[in-house]
C-alpha cells in the first residue's frame, strides 16, 4: 500500500504537468475583468479547468491505458482519429505556447535575445527530460512543483493582503459561461487525456510490484489533491486580479497584469521570482505534452524506443518553430480547434468515468455523434469569416454562450440509456 509521501509526490507531479502557460496568465486578467463577479467566474473556470481534468485522470486510472482507449467504445477508427487530433493540437499549440510565454515574460524583459535562442535551449531541455522519462515523477514531484507552489503562494498571499477588499463592476456579460470558456484555453481537459497516460506509465515503471487496485487508489487520491491545489491557486489568481482593478487600465494584457501583480506584491525582486515561476510552470507542462505524445506514437509501434525518441525529437523541433509566435497569436489561433475538440473531450472523459452500465457502446456512439454535430456551430462562430453561418443555429439552447452542445448531448445520453433499458427488459 502506498504511503502519503508517494501520493503527495504523484499529486505534485500532476499539478506541475497541468500548471503551465495558460494556467498562469489567464486567471489574473479574468479576475480583473470579472470585478465583483469574480467568485462566479472562478466557479465556471474551475469547472472546465479543474473538475473535468481531474475526471480525465480518474478515467485514466479506471482504464489503465492510453488516450487510444478513451474512444474505443465508439469505434477503433474513431479512437485513432481522435487521438491523432488531440496529440496534433497539444504538440502544435499549448506546448510551443509555453516557450513563447517563457520568452516574453522571463527572458525578453532582461536580455535582448532572439526567441529562436530561447525556444531552442528550452526545448533542448524538454527533450532531455523526455528521454529520461523514468525520473519524471521524482523530478517534477519533489523539486519543481514545490518551487512553483511556494512562489505562487507568495505572489497571491501578499497581493490579497495588499489591496482593500473592494471590487469594481464586471465587464463580462455572462460571468459563469465566460469562466467556463476561458477554462478551455488552459487546455487542461486535453492535458488530462495526454499527461494522464504519462502518469500511468511513469507509475508502472516506478512501482513495478504494486497491484492494480493500489495504483488506481494512488492515482485517484493524487488527482483530487492536485485538483484542489489547482482550484485554490486559480481562485487566488482571479481574486488578485479582481482586487487590482484600480491599478491597471482596461487595455492591460494578460502578461502585463501578471507582471504588475508580481511587482506590486514582491517589489523589484517580484519580476525575478515571476521569471522563475513562469519558466518552471511552462517547462513542466511542455515535458508532459512531449512525453505523452512520444508515448502514444511508441504504443503504435509495439513500444518501440526508436519511435519514442524520434517523436520526442519531432515534438521538440516543432516547439522551437511554433514558439516563435507571440502568446496572443497562439491563443487566438487555438480558439477554433478548442471550440470543436474540447466538447468532445469533455464528453469522452465523462462517459469513461461513469459506471459501465450507463456508458455502453451504443450510448458512447449516440452521445459522441450528437456532441460533434452540435459543436459545429460553435466552431463556425469562432472563425470570423464563417461567423454569420453560425447565426442560423441561434435556436439551439445555450448556443449564445457557445455551449449549444450541452443539452442535446445530455438529452441523447438519457434517451439512449432509456432505449437500452427498455430493450433489456423486453428480452
């Protein structure tokens, strides 16, 4: 049976794999814009950026497999296509974004160095970690994550106690749904299905003699602990942004407000601490994505070490190339892909967590197809040139909040289970 120490180390490793560029730069500005509605925004953000990712890790613990297992109940071909898109998005957007954030916030303010140098050194280190993957749990859980959490708590704690507990008016039309959609940009639901496999494999490598039920309990406990830690950090960052409404103007960018909060709370040394925080938080996420993608490719070639190494190199090179774009551009480019793939990922996570009697292959197929179809309007609406076409679907409930897939998926889930139950009774 695992001790509390192993659970804590695994939870810290999970936290660091999740907590990357988006997790750091999104909440403060979200809080700044939310004003007196910061708590409602926090709940929405926590739903898509904490609860769903934790459930994704629990699904991995149940399946004890890889991302390819998430969609097998729909069909093997669907699962293969879905896994391809997930890994392609992960390695092309959130992974390079970590290098871009690191350059803009930790390097550029101090040194006149090209982003080519930054991303090359950055992903060279990522590759080094990925090729030494058996040590990932210990390095992330025992060294990097405690450093990240200590710096975060310093920034949040001092900021919260430095400002009067007063809030401005919100500039957000729908705080709860805006919080949910902003949580998409953390990529954490996608991160859960990607890095969850990394944790499973790392645990299997480290604890060879442990039983299945022991490993499952370890992952479950670590996931909830990591999720609670993430939620508290997000709440602190959103609250810090909301309290700073008198310090920044309406045109403040994500990186500017984060830098401003660090300097406000820790003085001139705050930017140094922030640079360290940004570098560590972004780096651990990049390691998780590159390692997870390489694991997946290796699994398609009978666990070939050569395939793993080649994919880790390709992922690192792609990170260098895409890392040349600025953070704002990468976030903007990511929106259409997120509006399409995120709902599908959420549904697959939820279905895999549910007891098998409620998630039969027939239910998987029906709910998945429904989610894909009703995500198309949100996808169209996220592309300015195609946005007018999305207006024809305004009759769909919650469509105005870019959540038009939710009620149809729920209705089909209930209906398909009723159909199955009726059939079983008639046999």
